[in-house]
C-alpha cells in the first residue's frame, strides 16, 4: 500500500472521491498511544497509514488502515 494514494473508505460518494494524500508508511499503534501532535490517542490497537498530504513528511498524519481505501 505504500506509494498508493489514500481515499476515505467510508462516507458519501463525494467524501470517498477526495484524495487525502500519498501513503508513505504503515505503523502499529497500541490503544492509548499518541497518534497526533494535538494529543489524540489511538482508541484501539490498530495499524495506521502514514499519509503525506503534500506538505512534506514532517506534516504527515495518521489514519487507521480500516478508514482508508488505497488506490
């Protein structure tokens, strides 16, 4: 999946058509571990895609793999 584009897996047709960015990595996060710079934590043990939305790797964000459709 690394190198593919990330799209929402759920929501309206319009929401599913919005490209979120390029998948640049995958990581495992345990429940309660930090998943964002603003203090959000993982609600469950899960794999996350690391997504670069075009602002560079230092601005990349995490989204649970089950929430993303890779194309």
